[in-house]
C-alpha cells in the first residue's frame, strides 16, 4: 500500500502551493497603484482559471505524458487527463513497488506550480496591458513554454536540461522563476513603458497588502520546496529548513542594503527581500546545507536590489512590479550558486558543487541549463507575442486615456476603493 505519511504530506504541500497564487495577488495588488489594484489582482486570479483549464486539457500531457522518448516534450496520450481515473484505480489494486503516494496527486501539485508561474509573469505588465491580451498570452504560454520546459527539466531520463545537460533544479529555478521573470521582461519590452515611467515615482498603494501577500507566499513556499522531494523524508525537511533560513537571510540582507543605500529600511523592502530569499534557494533547496542557504539569501538581496534600483533605470525597461528583477535575476543566481554549494550525496546526478569537489562540471551544467532555458523562453515568447499582437489587431496595451483613467475602471468597470476621494499615489 501507499505510504500514508508521504501521501498526506504531498496533499498538504499541494494545497499550500495552490494558496500561493492568491497570496501573490495581494503582494502585487499592494505594490500597484490604487487605480490598477483590481486589474493587477484579477490577472493573478485569472491565471488560476486559465492554467487550471489548460493543464487539464493538455498541459499535464505536454509536460509529463508520453513514453519519455522525447527530450523536449511529453506527449499527447494524456490529453484531457485521459485514463487518469482508470490509472488511479489500477494503482490502488496493484501499487507499484516504487510508489509512495497516488500519482494523481502529481497532476494537481504540478498544476499549482504552473498557476503561480503564470501569475508571476503578470507583474511586469501591470498598469498597461489589455486584460484580454494578457489572458490570451497566458493560455498559449503555459502550453507552449511552461509545459515543455517542465518536461525538459523534470521529465526524467532523456530530458534535455535535467538529464542530457545534467543541470539541477530542485523546485523551479529554471522552470518557474527564470521562465516567468524573463517572460515578464519580454512582455514589458514589447508593450513599452507606462506613459509616466521615469517621470514620477510609483509607490505601493497599500503596504499592508504587500506584507499580507508576502506572508502567504512564505507559507506556501514550504509546500513548494518541501513537496518537491515527493516524500516525507529528511530531504524534504532539509528543503523546508533551507527555505526558512534563506528567506530570513534575504529579508535581513535587504533591510541592511536599504539602510546603507537610502538610510531607511522599509516594510516593502523587507517583504521583497523575503521573496528574493525564497527565489534564490528554490533551485537548490534539497541540495545544499543550511549554512549555504544562508549565504544564498544574504547574496541575493543586494543583487536583486541593484537589478531593481539600477538596471531598470540604466536600460529603461518598465518591469512594473519587478518580476524580472526579483524572480528572473534571483532564479539565475540561485541556479549558479547551486553549482557551487550542492552536496554531492544529495545531487540527483551524482555531480557535486565546485566547493565540495573542486570539479566545475556541475557549475558548467548549471550555466548550460540556464542558457538553454533563456534561449527557449526568449524565442518562444517573441513568437507568442507576435501571434497575440496579430490576434488583437496589433494593440496589446490600453489607450493613453484608459491608462490615465486606470485599468480598474477602463477594463473592468470596478473600483477597489469607490468612496476614496483623495489623489492617486
């Protein structure tokens, strides 16, 4: 029979990861302008519906279907989750020797990953992208980019990045954070900057929302990283511990950086540092020792802080809520640091980090895996942007008047604060 402990553990982890997308809605909603908070939060909630349906229709099959013969794609054999219930009943009658929990749990666990990944993308386009256009983009993106990339990293034997290249990604450095962050960057470049970008400061309209969202993300991330061990064992416990200490280090590090840079630490900065610490440890959560997770958290905040405060201004791209600056940059850094700090005995491939072995082969694999991920995501994103642009008559963003009015009213006819009479921040 199945291991009931691991089954219960995976069910709880699945629910925690599902909880992350509403948490991200609060995080992004608090960071947004008052006139765009409904639109910003709705894009995250829309990802729940869009990805949920797409995952059942084809996403699961594209990512984890097939017979493993393709290195870049799952298969078409499980479209509509065909055979899922029959397989579950068959497993119940004759449990596979290596199974610790029913495989049906994986479908929902991986769907939750796809939901939060798609929702992260929307942060870069806040305040200016048509709701229909972003919805159409996410439908195509989760099937064409996310699902095949998940197969390439986590598809097992023969998978392009995880097996052929030998790159390690415990819980989504490549699949979740790099893919979503870089996609956000591509989209914000395709849209162009908001009309007043660089002319006025865009302050978070609701700091308590940001803190609430960060707290919900922090809670869900323990299921995100811990559940990626797929068993209630010591490695899962290590992943949870590393998640806690890296996020703690990221938070403290961001506060210190802000204190040096501006003289005043902020709650928004502390929350951003917490999330950055979570992002950076994700690729190596089950591969590194706790001291290394602390180092990763301490290092990621100044790197992401510079990306957010300096890189955007230097190159002039309007990554509105810093999806690229936090998730893209943090995910790349986490993948590289995994190549340094991976404990050889914990590695899925047997290759250990440079610090332990003196052998740069794992670090080289991490670099190659990141490079392949970047190339795939950029090329496919550009193609999808082109298709969606054509489908929407060449117009991905709202008009200048609609942008000035705010997307809550212009796109949804709704206001988060209908009795508020003050000036918009």
